[in-house]
C-alpha cells in the first residue's frame, strides 16, 4: 500500500479507536487490545493498526505493556505541551504567540490566586519578593534572580488550585525564564522589577484583584511589547492604590 493512503487510513483508524474508547467509557488503566486484535476488530492491516496505535501512544491515550497488550491511559495535557514546546518556538512569530498565551493565562489566573491562596503560600510569596530585592541589584547574582522570578510565578500559579493551569503556565514560565530580555536593565529598571513583585505579593495578600491584575500585566510587558502602553496605565493605577 502506498505510504500516503496508509497514513490517511491510520489517522482515520486512530480517530475510530478514540471514539470507541470514549463511547465505551473505558477508564484509565483498563486493558484494551493487542495490535493484532485492533487489526481484526477494525478490519485493517497490521501495518495500519500499528501506525494508528502509535499515534494514540504518542498523545498518551494508549500505553503498551509486555504480555498485556494495550492499556487505556488518561493523556496529560501538560506533558504534551511541554514535549511540543521546543517545536512551537522556531521563529519570532512563534515566540510572540506563546507570549500572548502566557499573558492570557497568567492575567486570568491571578484572580484565582487571589481567591484561593493559603496564608502559608502568601507568606512564601512575600519571602520570595523580599529575596528578590536583595538579589536583583547584584550583577553577580543574575541567575539567582532569574530562579527567584520563576519560583515567584510558579507559586503564583499553584495558588490557582488548578493543576492544569499551574502546569501549563509553569512550562511557559520556564521557557521565558531562559530567554534574555532584549532591553538592558539599568538600576531604575531593576528597582522597578523588585517593586512590582513586592506590590503583587501584597495585592494578593490584601485580596485586591484589580491591583493584582494591573501588576501582573506590568510584569509581562517585557514579553509582550504591545502591552507596554496598557502597562504604563496599570503602573499609574497601582501606584495610586
């Protein structure tokens, strides 16, 4: 069979298998079939069955076990996103799209963080902000400052109480943490960054959702240039409050 038609058949079969699993409501960990049984059940060749199963294993829906055949698994969207991210950031446009995704997720997540943060998480966030004040002005501790920034935003997302939001955003935070901001940071810029983190931690502590949103938008302006004008308005609002 020519390769292209076989690929089309394997894709169609993968969709049929996925629909079969959904309709049968097979739970995570259930035994499914062997590849040979898939070929027989769906009346296709072994080669087509193997390729279709491979596609479903790649997204985590099926898992192969020796002497057991195939097992149903619940796909992990965070793992899929993490694995595909290097291939989603091949150009400046790709990075810009990921910046927008981070912006939307993190601005939206801050409201959940304000509502769901525990006292111990707020204390931890305040401590990280205090450490950043000390570290961020030291040119010899740039890496530590970057690690604290990642820790700050990761904790912020854990406060949402959503594993998917926290996991997806952590992947993005780590990704952007490894990208150098094009603009050089002078003393006033580093002081502003330290101020922003402290103010954001205090806004969450005070359950001030609007101020927290304004401050998170200000922090993300480095990765989303078109948000710069809006962040300038946010800065005025945050300082007034």
